[in-house]
C-alpha cells in the first residue's frame, strides 16, 4: 500500500511507524507539516497515497486533504479523550492506565471515528521516556491494526457517539498548572510536575533572578535546605531543596527573550554558570545558598559557589539520588549503566563514562553489559552543548575525540565479552558505539539510525571498521548513504543486532540481567573470549585501529573547521528547532559530505 506520513517532526515515533510499516512491505513517504499546508498538498499530489497517517501532528491537516483522502490521526489518549495535552493530563492526574487511539480526521479535533485503540500501563517516568516507550509501543500496535483493517476493506470505524466511549475534552496544559510552589509542594508533587514537562515545554520558574524552564527531575534522599535553595551540582545537574526533601534538575532552558545566546536545553549547571550575578542576595527563596559577602564567581561549566557532590559508581542499597552512570555486579556479570538526557554525550559525559568503563574492567567479570536501561542508548556527541560554546568547531572536535577514546577502549577489551544492551533508540555515533561491543542486544521497540549524513558529517567512532565488519561493505554503504531509520527487526536481519529482546520497556533491565547471567555460564564462553582476542590481534596486524581513527578524523576535522560546511547550519537548526531542509525528510541526501568519499 502507498502510505504518506504527515508529521510535525520526524521524531522517534514517526521514525518507528515509518520503519515498521516499511518492514511490512508498504511504500512509505513522509512530509513535514511544519513546512505548511502547501507542502502537504504537494506531497499528497506527488505520492497519491492510498492512506494518510499522522503519527505526530501539532496542527490540523488541510480540510481539502482529509475530505478527499482517508487520514488517520494518532492520538496519545484513550478513546473519547480529546485535546492537545493528553499525556500531560495523564501524568498530572496520576492515571495508572492510559491508551493510544487511531481515529479518522474530521473538522472537530480528535472527534473522528475510531479505527483502533491500544491501552498501556503508566509507569512513574518522565513524559519523554513514556512517549518513546509505552506510548510508542501502543501507537505502533494501533497503527498496524488500523492499516490492516483499512486494507481489508470490511471494517467500519466506530463513531465516538458510541455510548461505550466516555468523551472528555482536556484543554491545553498551561504553565499555570505546572508552576512549582517550592514552599508548599511536596517532593513527590514537584517530581510529578517536572516529569510531566521534561522534554517540552519544561516548567517555567525563576533562578538567580532569571526566568528559565526546568527540564527533568530526580529525587534526592540526603541533601536538604530551605525550600527553593540550590544545594549542589552533579554531572551537570543542580540539586534544589523542596519543602520536605530535594530534587535534581538535569537541564535548564533560558527564555528566548532573555538575551541568552543559547536559549535551548543544556546542562543545568552550565546555564547557571552563564548567568551573571553581581552579589549574593540576602535570604528569601532566591535559590542561592547561605548569604556571604562578595561577588559570586563562575568557573567553567558550573557555578563555583555551588559544591560538586559526586555519587559513587556503586550506590548503597536503597539510595535514591541522581546517578547518570552506575555500576553493579551480579556474579561474573558486570553492568555499567548510563542515562543521559536525550541520549546526547558531551565531552564531560564521555570522559566520565570512560573512567567508569575502566573501573568496570578492573572488576573480576567475564561479561560486561553496557547500557541496559529502558530509554535512549546513545545519540552520539552533544550538539546542544556544542552549539552553546563560543567555539563550536573546537568543542565538536574535543567531544568527538572523547567519544572515540571511549569506543576505542571497548574495541580493545579482549579479556571478557562486552554486550551493548539497547533498551531504546541509538543514532549516529551512539549507534556506532554500540557496534564496538561483541554482542548487541536490542529491545524490539528501538529504532536505529546508523548514519551521520543528515547532519552533514562523515562520521567517526571507528564506524569504517565496525559497520562493514558486521553487515558487509555493500550494506554499510547503503545504510550510511540512504540515511534512513532502521527498525530493531531489520537491524537483526542485517546483522546490526545479535539478539532481539521482545519485552515491554519496564521489563528490559531485568531481562538483560537474566540473559547476561546465563551468558556467564555458557560452556563455550572461555573459547569465545580467546577467539575474540585472537581476532583483534589479526585485525590489528592487518590494519591498526589508529589508522581507522586517523582517516575518519582527518575528514571530520575538515568539516568541523570549515565555517561554510553544512554541518554548522544543520546543527544550529536542529538545536534551535528552526525549520530547515526539505519538507520531505526521506529525500535522498544530496551532495557528498565535505571531506567524505560518498
């Protein structure tokens, strides 16, 4: 069937719907609604689709389009739920169970007949995590069911006037409802508000006299202070006291009208460090620690007047605090978990993860698992941090070298098996990071983007060694030049992934534990480790890893330090969320990447 996806952004859900429909043999194209109704009409005229599906849509479809074609809208709410902030209300009202509905476009918003609906349980996680996992699983199941029903031709969608539907209109979830009362709200209430806006739109608040948006939240069980007081920093996050505890806030976003040259999400401590504070206010709930005389100095990527309170890699049982990197051991299996906002890995995060990896290598294990969490594995270098730097070219170079150091350490590990466990999506250098492991385990709901070209990059992370080694040179060429999303099933079919893990997101970590423990008991494990070491020696003799890295980095340096290279404009548009490029994101990538050979 010829299917056109209309989406406000080619986000994680849109990519997954595209990949899974393509896996079933449908011919799928995509048009971005952000480019306006003319772009949608043009795509409809050119594609002549049998069916139009909108997996993620912030604006209404043109009336002439939904009048003349069957258009199915994916709504992240149960049947009868209507309105633009469905997930926000579900989290705010602590709904234990929610759903996704595929309905037909009509004049009234979310009021069309229902083609399919799939429920899901709501775990206590952030909205973006929920969206990429439980919502995505339910949405894909509902879309595939609706497409089968449409193709069959005999199914009649149920009108929402059906008495079994409880119709509820939920208005836009405004900032007034998200506002945190630091004096009055409990820690659990603060966390719920933060998690309900962790990706977009954030929670509007004030810090150091500057209006900012707070993104993400984690509980802190030891640090305490006056409500609203800033207590410490850790790994780029800041800790803030509540009425009865404290929370960690990983990211802040300055208002666009604030005058900040980088008004987008970035590590909270670095945003605080960029706010000039001439003197320390006295008392109140300004978010400043205990009063002292003199100015507030700022240094590097965090305010020097806040202490950096590190967390141990191996947390004591029962502790509840922010830890973006942690290690635990179960028999002969070690588990190095990491979770970074948006899956992006800054220079600091890469270096800390490499230090943790070396710590894990010093432990007596035969299997070491990387990742294993329920969301993003990695999306490579941190474009937001790079864009905020005074010298983005140099920071791009530094960040990529730190990423390469980490990947090389994995590739040079020969005394145990290393497993990359992808509970969620991986892209660009993050996907290549996973390929450095001996085995890649992937939850069936994940999407991989093993390419760089749509950001104007040639790529590094030893991809010219690991990708052809896994899938062969012809498939490697196709993946990196077509630059299309790949479903977990397709990734397994072509050799990118060694094991599919068909479990819900909530069960992924436990299943990885079980599989890794079983692997340590495999009778041929010692033989496999020895064979791995021998293969690494042979490969090194044929062509050293240093040569792969040198060649990749020569090309990348030519891109980073060329002010006219498309990478800089593409990065800025991506980070600042400004329209760029074609309205058809699946269009073939045009000119070869500067410094590249394809």
